[in-house]
């Protein structure tokens, strides 16, 4: 990376043996005060001191990138302001040595970070740079907000809670209702069977692929966690190289498992403690919990499962840690931008983001975000454009909607080019905390605690991985457990990232290719209806245990398109036909509707297959085949697959002494819904 670094101490020597004449302010290069003010695109509130981001002209970008003498861009007005402010460093925000052509196309080469003394007034510095015609925009280095969360450690094993056969041997999988909800009241008082992401059915088609990398932008992920270590992304050049050296030449030192956006290196941490008076501000395990939902290792005999954690054969998706929270230290907009760039440059195809900017005081919009968060948006747009998967045109960024119960999503998630996730509880209804309506795209399980006999129960929250050595502010001790519960749209978001990873894994394994538009359409259309149940009220509890009624009408048509279903998403990749049926009524599936009316023979004695999981989930009864049709009744809402077998050519399957046709299979996706559902979501 090209850099221009200098110190106040060095200025005397530079001026003594000057490369060029001392720069002087060119009055002709100074814009009017009003015009300069318009160039400052955000406020200094909650901004890091001593740092500014400048979006400069092509001329200035070339001059600063190619400067050979410290402090000298060769543009007098620009250099004079830098000297006047005692700038410590001027450097490109983005690494143009990697994928420089695409970055230049996106104008990323025009973003520069200027470091000045923290004692100087940052607003005055911004005004001086904004007055230059070579500077198009000035952006304060806004610090991002850490999500307010609390984890609740869990015992590592549980007694069997149901008779459902588990697909993997991870002992805590049966408590992960968000993958397969049996409607157990011991988990949540109004839990409802089938209100989950339908992971068990999806796992029959794929469990993940180690070609898919998901970048978790959050607290640092505990890469040594026993249930994550085998699914962590590894930069082998740095792992096998010399400590303290940039072995792979990507500009980052020791980035074995990812990038620390605060410190600008590869040191990932997850257990830093920090207080402000008596308030705990340090790590909570949030990033490790999120990562576990995406890709905790499946079928390894310990702990929990991840949505795309593989089958225990090294085939889970890979987790890259992009650390934006480190103890009491938070990343800035520029730090975020560099983290997004790093993820794209190092192979990530999904960017998982359980954070955002709360809209509690100021109404945001896409226009305001574009104007005020330009350097971060540049990193996001680059991630979305960069192709790192043979099955997808570019990258996918997924964000949590926020936990303030507002009728609008937090940014960046609300931005039009991103996927934004709301949260529902084990009853399939909106949680009391979820943001909703404007900017929200799809719903997923975020979990919700409940109160029973004046005691909080956390089984209705999302169960995932935790760093056992992280401080637990609630008990004033360490977690001392590798697993625990959390709730929030932060927990809903990684379910969507996990399903996205499953979809791409299936596409890679089966040779499918999707454009970004097709993939986003698939993700928001592979859903079950939520609106049909949003009538009346739902009982909930506030933080003090007080019961209140949540008006469900407020959420109708406002929770995105519906509840994401992993099986339907995979079926949509396959091009399988979806058939709506009404709960409680016998349905007829006419075979010729799905496989044509030509010379096709349905194999005798075994015309169709319905898995035990699908039968249980949909409550299927009366399934029979007669005269070219399948008849069945679904007694539960949900989604499942019926596989029809038939012979292509001839009346018998060829083989041995038989000259016959080829045995074929066709999947029909059954979408069972209630009679009062208008069906507009299908």
C-alpha cells in the first residue's frame, strides 16, 4: 500500500533540504465558506479524534499516491493545509495493490485517511480541508456502536427432550429449536411446531461446503473454540510464516484467521474486559455466538450445530473473523470499510453483520446514508461486486434490523442493496424487540426469553457457541461454558447468512450459477407466511418482568416477505415446483402436471417417497397413489418434499438382462398453509 507518513519533528529537516518550494495557500483554490461546509458530509458527534477521511479529485489522488517526498503531494494548497495541521500521516484507505482495476472503477482510490494530533480541533481541520478544490468530501471518523447484549451460559449437555431422531450426534442440537421446532412448552410457553428455518430437511440436500467463506463482522471470533476451530478460515501463508511479518504480502501482519479493524492487524481477541465506572463495556462473546449459528461444526459429538456447519467430514463453510469491537474500543467507518475490503480480497462471499446504527433519534434514508457514510459504503459496494464463488456473480451482505422495536430498520441494513433481517420467537410471531417495516426484507429466528414462576427462562433464545473465558457481567464471573443463549435480530441475522451459505454450497456442489439479483430474489421469496397469524395480541415481558400485550397488527406485512425456509431456498435453486395445499383438506397431486404427459411410466409399488421428517413436520396422513395422482392430507402448516419416481423410456428400468428405461426422480415441494392465507407470498 502506498503511504505518505511524516511527523512534526521531521518537518524541520524537510524544510531545510526542501524537495520543492514551501507550499503556500492559493486563494484561487479555496472554495467559498458555504460550499466548503457542504462538503463536510457528517457531524463530529461520536467521532474519533485525530482522524479524517477525504474523498479527493483524481489529480490529488494521483499526487498523494505517488508522492516521493514526505508532506509533498506537489499540490501547494493541499500540502499547505497538511503542514499547517501538523498531519502525522496521509494514506489511501484502500489497498490498491490488490484488485486495483475494480477498486478504481468504484472510485475507491480517491479515499484517503489523514491523521492529525488528537489535541487539535477536528472541526477546524475538517473545514480547512473542505475549503480546498482538490477535496470533494470530508467525512469524520465516526465510531460505530456496540450492540447491547447479554449471554446466558448453558450446561454443555442435555437430557433428551423429544423422540425426534437427530440428524447429527451433537448433544445440544435438540435444544436448538430454531433449526427444528417441536413446539415444546418447556422451551417457550407458546412454542409452535414448525416455527424454525427447516434446517433438518435442508440438510438432506447439503450441509455446507468448505469452498464458501463467511466473514463475521463483529466481536472477534474465538478461533480456538472446540466447536468452531475446524470450520475457521485459515490464511496458511501467515499461519506457516514468521510472526510479525506480512508473509503473504497483503499489507496485514499475522492475519491467520481474519482482520482486526481497530488495530489494523491480524490479532483477533474475544475476552477483553473493560469498564466505565461500574458499567461493563468489554467483550460479551457476541461474535463467537453469531459464528456458531452460521457454522459450528456438525456431527462432531460435542455441543451445538451450525446452519452450514457440514457433516463432520471437514465440509462445513469457513468462518473469517472481521473484528470491529475489541474490549471498549470500537471500529470507525474507515475501519469498517477496510474490513469489508479485506473480506472481499481474501475470498469471503457472504458478509455477516449483526450490528448497525440505531435510528432512535434521527430518521435515516438511503440518500442520507450515501452522503454521510461514503467511505463505508465504498467498502460495502466493493464486497457486493467482488466475485469469490464460482456459483455467484458477486458477494452478499446481510444485516440485522435492530432491537429497538422501531418501525424502520437500522442502517446499513436498511440500505436498498443489502438484505435486512427481522426476528421471530419460538411461537413464530414477532419478538417484542425487533425492528420492522421500512427497510426489512426477511424474518428468521431471533429467540425470546420468557418468565415462568417469576424466574427467567432462556431456552426460547438462540443457543450457540460462547468463549468460556469471556466475562459475564450478569454473574460478575467468567462464562465458564462453551455454549449459551442470546436473543436479538443479531441472532436472527446469522440464520439467514447460514441459509445463504447452504444455498451457495448446494449451487457449488451441483454446478448452478446465480447472479446477485437472482440470489437476492431467491432469499426473499423462499419464505413461509407470517402475516396470517398477525392478529390480536401476544403476551410478552419487559426487562423488569412486567407482562404487556404486543399488538400484532402493527407487524402485519411489515416483517419482510416472511419466514425464511432453508429447504425452499434449496428447492428454488433446483427449480423444483412448489405446490400450495390447504391444511386439513385432502390434496391431489396429479403426476402429469409435474413430469409431463408423454410416454412416462411411474414405477410400480414405490411411486413416491415422503421422508419421515416431512411426514412429521406437515402431519401428513392418508398418503396414497391412485390412477396417476398422489393423494394426501397435511394437518400442519409448513414445507416438505415429495419425491416422485418414474421411468424415462420403456416400461421397466434397464439393467442386467433387461433393456429398459432410466429411473428418474422429480421433487415436488409441498407448501401447506391455512385456509385463510391469501397466498400472495408464494
